[in-house]
C-alpha cells in the first residue's frame, strides 16, 4: 500500500489528478484520506476536501497548507519515514 500511496503523491505532483484519485480511492487509510483531501482541495471542492480531512491524520487540516504541492511534499516525507 505504501508504494501505491507514494505513486499517488507523485501523480498528483505531476498534475495527474485523475490517476492519483483512482489510486487513493482503493484505500481507507488515514494517509490515503489525506491525499484524497488534497486532491479535492486542488479541484476546488472544499466540502468534499474537508470530508476527507476529517478522516486524515490529526495533523492534517484544510487550512494547514497554502500550497497543495507543499502539502503533497509533506505527505511524501511522511510516507518515506522522514
């Protein structure tokens, strides 16, 4: 699963929103929910994004990051154990 979530982050950073979204929909893990939340934030769907943030790790929130790429980088670091 971790490799799949890393792939989802890489796809999102590359602008491949649909590909990333298809990957994260397969998992019900807090990190997958966080990625899912960021994807909906990128899309401009604040309500759906907040829904997924509620299922993400406690440190993740809609307001925590101004830039989606910065947030995706933070997720990548967490997935890499940094």
